């Protein structure tokens, strides 16, 4: 009965402690990922990135505004967006 492998017990104890640590991390991490504010913030960030990707900014210095207006007019944007971009 005294021939209990000490190394196996030590490894088993270390694995139990690691499992408890991972469980605590998981229990803390999951509610933070699905917290409403975080989800809405992530959706908003992705929306802003997608808007920036699809509709580049047409803000230019005043000395180059005529050139930018010509590019906006010929850009293929819908007329409502062209009017909004030119008037801003």
C-alpha cells in the first residue's frame, strides 16, 4: 500500500489546479463576452469600419474642393449622397 507513485499524484494535483483555473477563467470570460454593452460596442465598431470601407470620406481642404466635387459627381454615388457630399 505504500508504493503509491508520488509523481503521478503530483501531476494529478497540478492538472486539477490547472482545471480549476481554466474553469474560473471561463466563468469570468463568457459573461464579459456576452455582456450587452460589449456586444453593442463591437457591433458599432464593425458598423463604423464597414461604413468607412464602403463610403470613403470626402472631406478635403478648401483649395482642392473643386477637384473633389468633380470626383464626387463622377463617382457613381446615388444622387442623394452626391448632393449631401457636395453640400458639406
